[in-house]
C-alpha cells in the first residue's frame, strides 16, 4: 500500500459513521437505502459517506435496477489489513527487543 492510498483509506475510516458502514458491510452487501435506514442522517449525507469510502477503495458499488448495492472492496480492505499486519510485526519485534 503506497502512502497516498494509505492516507486516503485511513482518512475515510477516521469518521465514526464510515467505520460503522464498513462494519455493517462486513456482514454482507446492502443497498444505500438499507444503509441509510441505520442512521439519523439524510440520504444525501449517507451518499457522501459512501462516496468517500468508494474513493478510498474500501467499498464497491453495483447497480441493481434502480438500487445501488454496496459491498466491501476485498482488494482495498486487504491493503489496509496488510499495512496493519506490517505495523503489528514491527511492534512485536520492538517489544521483544525492548524486553516489554
């Protein structure tokens, strides 16, 4: 994961509403209306959150007639997970070295 993409992903995930959307989509694909139904935000506000997640490559969207169906983007989520794993590996080495 390059620095620019990491920055975009983590910036998108910094928002609690977006975090919750990602958690919801981890259970399966949902339409934008189903997602909006879980929040006290306007549909346009939810659309902006979904757009940010899509631009960060954390979610993907497909059209089913008039509905937009969102799901996690496996490639984008994997990049974030890989980055976190690299940091965890550093932390484990540092703890062993430091004797913590």
